[in-house]
C-alpha cells in the first residue's frame, strides 16, 4: 500500500508492499497489516504518527465532517410540489373572492344609481 502525504492511498495486488508509482516522498505500508486496515477505514480523516526516522508507524483518526443531508426522494419532491400548488390555489381563491366582492359592490352602486 502506498500512502500519500495528502492522506489518500493506493494499492496494487501485482506489486504489494512496494512503490510502483513514480511518486516520491510516500509511505509504503504492508498491505495486510493492521495499519493498512486503519488507513483504509479512516482515509483521509487521520493524522500521521511518524517515528524519529520519519517512517509512518501509526495514525490518529480525526473527526469526519458531518454527512450531507440525503437527497429527497421522488415522493418527497412530489409532496413539496403538491403543497406549493395547494398554496397557489388558496391565493387564487382569495383573489377570486376579493374580485367577486368588488363586483357585488359595483352592482350595488349601479342599482342604487351611484355610478
């Protein structure tokens, strides 16, 4: 396993435990080691633990950012659209009622000779 300084990693079953890339300044970890499993489970959310020689000897997992909220389902999206349409209908009904009242007022004025 190659562990890069940006805390990502790469494995290649044809070249286990070696640097098969042209990258320099990387860490080589035994693919079947406990540390390899920790890196796979934590990447890229960890801090390196290095020995005095600069070799990677462990990691300290760090906090992951919160997961993004799940995308709404088609049913939820349709439900939201239905609510929006219901609100539009209510607004139009209120407008119609107001216009109807204005027509009644005009009719009354006409009947009473006020226009």
